[in-house]
């Protein structure tokens, strides 16, 4: 949906602007289909799969990078 916030474009100006936007979308390949699922390395469940960090003063820093 396109919404004009300022100004009062004529129908011709609005059609020209929409044509440019549609051409840019087609050129970028955004209409190729559904996006690919994220890679497994970025899954949050993978990080804490092995063990939880030991409690302590810097345990907050080890919550993301186990090891």
C-alpha cells in the first residue's frame, strides 16, 4: 500500500512513481519467492544446547558464548 503523506500528486505523477518502484522491485529480484529460512548456526536453541553457564559475577557474559 502506498500512502501520499505530503503534496497532491496528479494521477499521472502517482502512476509514474509506482512504475519506478515496481521496476526497482523486479530488478532487485524481490519477487523471486518466499525468503529462505535462516541458517542453523543462527538458531538460538543451538547456543544453549550443551550446557548452561555456571552462576557467578560474569555469568551474563557467558550466556551467549558457551565454552
